[in-house]
């Protein structure tokens, strides 16, 4: 992933990091537990890396909710991959 930025709740707790992958698609890394930026600690435990889904993430410190929404480029990539798979399946079905 290219340059990462902290993905924070309204209170400033770090829920994860966001950035763009090698294809220019926005991704988010969600931590299992939010981090208070004023407290240094161990490396965070990563819960998931997401690019093509919409999800609500609740801050484990203050309870604030933040929604991750994929960028248009992620949606276009999903459509392109889905279309490619459908064409491949249609080609396999016609060969039977």
C-alpha cells in the first residue's frame, strides 16, 4: 500500500489506516482495538484489510461509529472482475 494515513473516529482515536494499493484503489486496514494516539503501545492487531465493501466501524474506546465507503475506482474494479468472470463462465458453458 502506498502512503498510509491514520483513519480516526471523531474523538481522534485511530481505528486503522487508509491508503491506496498498487492499482490506485483505496483500502483501509482496520485494527481490532482502537488506539489512543497519545499512548504509545505495541503494534496494533489488524482485524482486516478492506477495499470493496461498505462497513461501519465502532471505536472501541469512545463508541463513535465511522463508515468506510470504497472509492469509485474500487467499485469499477469489482464490476470489471465480475464481468470478466461472467464472460469466462459463459465461454465454458458454450463449450460443453
